[in-house]
């Protein structure tokens, strides 16, 4: 049987701290959030903007502590202060489905983990 795609990790209600249109592209993410979520640098992520409904696919890079920043063309999809969901996915074989548990981080307005 083919593999199916499942949620791997989610950072829920992170606050955008800024945008940088001139940067090459990607999403800068606080190193503590990357570590806690298990999202790796250069891993593909989806970003869902709760304030304007925009959705995009990009990749995560290590930002500075507390940072969630849209870079490059993605900078057009949000503004500082807006809330976003960051999600990564993984492909699992049928025998892995039942045991799979995604990591879900709930964060505060300063992008600190409140609950896992």
C-alpha cells in the first residue's frame, strides 16, 4: 500500500514578528520552536495566516529567538502582529499510522511554548 501524508508538527497561533521582501525566501522560525516541534532547517512547511486567510508553502530556516518572519515573496502574505499556523507533514506506511503522534505546540504572543 502507498504511503499517506500526515501532520508531523504544528506551531499553532504563532505571531509574525516581521517580513523581509528582499530576503531570498523562506520562513525564519525561532530556534526554540524548531527544536520543540522537530521541524528541521530547510524542511518544507505550510503557513496558514489566521488573520487574512493566506496560505503558502515554503521552507523553514533558523531565525533569532522569538522570531517568526516571512521572507521573499512570502512577505506579501502577512504582516507583523498577525497570527499564523506553521505545519509540516510526513509520509507514513500503513503499519505506522496507529502509532503516529504529531507534535502540536501552542504558543503565546511572544512565540514561547505554552503547551505541547
